[in-house]
């Protein structure tokens, strides 16, 4: 008997961005954003990626979501190499992995009803009828604690926390196995953050989801993830369980991150 | 030095004028440090803007703000301009919006000196370079000629701090000065602000949504909710004995590094959501969301109860939280 492949397998990702030319006849300068990043996520487990601005964490999220093609390396979801798929096959594969963005104000179309926004990934899949899409959208809204009547409203009628619930409902509507969440609570107030974090935890337990959580906030990552990887200048410098990593950091960069968290005691 | 009493701010909203700040009182002595903490819409930033005379169009402030005995409310724009950037200076959350992208930074740091101290261009620039050096911009004399986009976010915030310090203000108002920065940079900037406050004997009003930042950086704190100060006191005292249900709720809602919850456990949340300004209850602003709400909480405005050491709480049932 062979072991099932991991849900997500990221292998030796290298990625370089080309900057605008500085001189007419010189080649444009390259920025090495990621250098040999690799990890796996088993089904139902969650991994947090922590790092500061410029560490490459959002580039990594875009590559895992197959929104950018890496210079080298592979991303396999359920054994399929996402970057080798034909466009049609990639679209079909997207039902298994969805994304939640940081800004709940910018990520929802203000001119569409909430139900249509939530149904969007299903519409992109192209199988479901309009009626079926609508029904699944309402189910997803219920999943995140919103009412069916909320489906016919527009984003501006909701608070930041509720908008993030809508964005999460949109990610859930295709019943994915993996959700990539890039700073999902950092734009929210502290008391609203707690509500959304609890929701993400409930959903993981109820639906067996995996998260790839990108965050600068160590406490949030500790709260939601089974494992953490620290990204620094495009490389994973340390990884482990939150308790091991934040309790006994080995790498100086991890230690600097842990030390920089202001303690909530006087 | 600064005495704010019974400050009320009314704002125009789609549903008419709403009271966004509802009777805020505090004092700040020379060299003192005070933190304002609360969530979006609690009135903390409006309170700071009122001090600077920078309230949004159509807003109306009543009550009293006295700075060195001088009443600031109702002052002309010209009189306030003489204070701003001079005796009272401000550092904002987003340094890129506070800096002018088309002027070299040395010029911008020198500007308040030319404006308020009537220094000549060369002299003001020399002073600006010294300030940039003090806030930790390496090779300040050369870099003074560079533009804001040539600096990192943390360096830009150092530059706005240099600008705020230029005239040696008596009061520095810092509104979320590190929220847009990485954690390791946040720590450096807060340390810089602390050093400068100690070194120059300025008073500091620090506004933040982050309990950790408040705990580590100010001597006294005010917790705001729904336009009111619900709890205030020496920071150490408030942290060791939080008495307002909102303060406790806010503290509990934040996941804590090194103290993970057990399996199946959830973060304690505050029920409901912040009401719109126009819908705030007539009584305690936290009524309805608070687990200890009684009938009278909806109608009676709680007075401040003094616990000890200047620790005050505005709650009709402070004994329930003892």
C-alpha cells in the first residue's frame, strides 16, 4: 500500500522579477523573490508562512494559486502539477483551491449582489445552472454565519468583518480542499479578528479544510496552524510547530520576529 | 499642560449629525505619556485631530481643549497654524501620505523651521540634517537631497518624526505611527519615540489599536468605546486590574503568542458589532453588547467611578467586574 500523496506539494520554487531597465543597453535588473522554497501540506493540516514585507510571502501565495508562474519549481495539488496544466484543466482544478485576500473592501465587486459574488467561482467552473449556483451561494453564506436574505444585498451594506465572511463564503462555494489566505484578518479590528479567526477554526473542523495562511502576525498563525515556516529573503529559514518555533526559535531572524511582538503586560 | 474637558464632537453623517465623541476628559502634564486605545469609530483619532484643529469639514467640537492655559477650540486657523508643527506636532500612520513626493526630504524637514523659526534656507537645512541624523537616517547630509520614494517605510516614518521634532514641540501626537510597519521596524520606531520623549521632555499622546503597543509605551492610558472613555488610569494599574467589560473583552479577544488555546477552544469574542454612531444607545455605549447589561444600562449614562491611584471606570456596575 502506498501512502496517499500530500494535499499540496511545493518543490524547490525559484522566482525572479524583472525590474524596469535602468540603462538602455544593459539587461534589466532581476530581483530574486524566492530561492528554493519547498513544503508539503497533508490533507486537513494547516501551514502558516510568516515573514516581513519583502520576504516573498505574497509572491509564494500567488504561485501556489497558479496566478504567477515560477521561474523554476513545481506546485502539485492532489498530485497534479498546477503549472503544467492546460488552461481548461487548471480552471477545473481551481475548485479544489481557493483564496481569501486581505482587504475585504477591495476584493468584493461593489456592483454585484453578495450572492452573485459568492457564486462567482462556480460560474467560472461553468457546470452549475444559475439556480444551482444561487442555492450553493446561500449555503456558503449560511456556513459563514450570514443570512439567506444577505445574498440579495450589496457589499457596502456590510461591515469589514461581515465582508470578510462574504469573501470566505466565496472561497468555500466550490467546496475546496485548500484555502490560501493572505493576511485574512489584518485589516480588521481586534474584536472582529477574533470572530473571523473562530470562524476559520470552525470551518476547518467541520469541513476538513487545509489552510495555507500567509501572515505577519505570529499570534494569528500560532492560533490557526499546525506548522509554521519562517520566510526570510525568499528562503524558508526555519520551520516547525508553533510551540517549538515561537518557544525555542533557533534562527536569529525567527528570534527577532518573536522578540518584536509587544507583550500585553506592563 | 494639556487639559481636555467635556469634549464633544458632532459629525455629519448620511443620517444627519451624529455625536462621535461624547464628553471626553483628560489631562497630560509636560513630559507625560498617554495612550488612547480603541477600535475603528471609537473617536480616538477624532480626539487627536481636534487637538490639532484638523477636524473634517462640517464637524463641530464643543467643550474645552486648553494648551498651556490657552483655549484651542474656536481659535482661528491662523492661530492654530502657529501652534501646529511648532508647539504641537503630529506623526501619522502612513508616512508616504505625510511626505510630499516631489520635494527632497531635507527640504521638508527644514520647512517648519523656516515657517515658525524664520531660519534661512541654509541654516534650516543644516538643522534638518542634524535632525535626520538624530532619528537614525544614515549618511544624513547626503540623503537629505533624496526623495521620499528612495527610502523604506521605516525610514520614511523616521523622516516624518524628524519633521515633527524640528521646532522642539511640547506635545507630540502620534496616531498609529507603526501600524503600517513590520514588527521589527515597529519596535525600532517606538523605541526612537520613547528616547526622544525622554530626551526632550515632550509630552506624548500615542493612539493605537494594539494593547501590546500601549502596554509597552505609555504611563497612562484611556480606553475608548463609542465616543466615550470607558476606562482610564496608569497603564500598569489598568493592565493588572481591568474593570470595564469592554477593556476585558478587547484583551481576551487577542490571540497571545506562546499561549495557544487548547484543542476545540475558541477565542472569547465580544457579542454583536459596534453600532453606527447614530444608533449608539442613550445610556452606556456598550449596553447590549455587554454580558452584564441591565435595564438601566440602556438609559443611564454611567459616571466615572474612581477605584484607586487614578484608575477610573465608567460602568454602572463596577462591582460586577471586581
